[in-house]
């Protein structure tokens, strides 16, 4: 089967993940155990849509950090899970502590956490890279309650805010009630309804509605699950449209400090990468039309102003959900 092709924004997301996991491992190096949960571990083979370069998936990146995660739990469905396990075992044939769960993560997370119960004190990170609204709030809740320690398991969660209006049929005659049920299960609440209704009748524009979606998620992660810190990073596509938000939650000062630094760095990098992808697209279009490009385009030829990797992301705290304040 051909490798899955992904946009440049996926590579950027995975680079942020890799950078954070490296810092997470270093910060927890004194612990005898470290746990990594990947609830939607994905395909073992991935390539960049713009360049056809190979992209290492989240599992491979997690397995490459040093000091290593001692317990790695990967969740995927059926054939994807079998391909993932084969790929991982081919690279790490003798490594202990790796387990692939070949069913819905919402079904299997209880069993996985029960197996990890003897090391529930260990620093734990969960990557929830869902496509739309597949994860359930009860799953996030179990992960948040897992650790027998002062700080909860950290989570980095994809929320496909760009897909919610279409899934709900916001501008249609009737909203999609079935899709609405999946949002309720994912958020553990129907507090999303006032946002959808306000967008539907024009009281919120697209940008305002997105801001309210992200705020609602952060509010619930902090006030219901009890996380001290939450913040989001918006991923854009090549055309500049917002496609999804990555929301990070932590109780730990080190996790907060590291990810705020990485988010600040990523904010400048993301725009530069988008501009580079646009240049690649223009060059490819010219070549497809039989026109020779003026020169080959390298990443450092396209910039979006000065990039400051010392910039720290400093988000506002979440406010009560729209319609409830």
C-alpha cells in the first residue's frame, strides 16, 4: 500500500511533538519509568505532499527520544495497527515495553491503563491526534485521573475546529444531530450548542466561533479535569485557512515552561513554512505547464520576517463558555 501523503503542517506538528518529547524525557530522566500513550498512532509510512520526502510518524519519534520511554502504548484500528506494529518491530526488534492495541482507543484505554497501574506514578504523556471528533471525553478523563502523583498525565490533543461547522451543517436547513452527538461525547457536554447556534444565525463570525470552540475545550480541561494550564496552537493550510487546533494541558511547571517556549517558536516557523509551501506549489505549477522555474526553491529562500526562537507564548486563561457568561 502506498505511503500516506500529508501536508507540511503535519510535519510541523510532528516536529513540535518531537521537540517536546525530547525535553519531556530530559526533564524526567531521574524517573525509572516514563509512559507514552499515542491514541491515534497512524500509518507507519508517511510522505510530504509537497516534496515526497519521508515523514517519521509520532510513534517513531516517541521511540527515538533519549532517555527512552519505558512504556509505549500505541492505539490503532485493525490493519493499520498490524502495519504499525510490523514497522515498529522491524526497527526495535528487542525493545521491551512497546504494545500496540488494535482496537478503538476509547474501548482499549481502560485495559491499557490498568496494565500500567503498577507504574501509575511515572511521568506520562498522551498524544491524541484524532482526525475529527473520534475521542470521547470519558477517555480523556481516564487519562487525566490515571497518575497517582501530584501532577496529572500531560496531553496534547487535536481538535478539528475547522471541521465542526461542516459536520454540523451549520448553514443548512437543519443541523446534523448525529454529528452533534459525537461532539457532545468528545466534550462531555452540550455547551457547544450556543456557539453553533450563534454561528448559524450570524451572531458569531467564523473566527469568533473558532475562538469560542477553543475556549470551551480549554475551559473544560481546566475546570472539569482540573488541569492548571491549557493553551492552543492553530494549524493553517497552504492557503492560510485555519484547519485545526492543538491544545496542550499540563499541571507541571516544567511542562508549561517548555511548551510555551515551543509554541512561541512555532508561531514564527509556521508562517515561514506556509510561505515555502506556496513557493513550492507555484514552482510545480509552472513546471507542469512546461515553464522552467527560475531556480530551485530551498526552505531558507522564503521567510516570514525574523524568527525568534526565544519568544514565549503567553495565552490568556480560558473564560466561561459562550452562552454561559
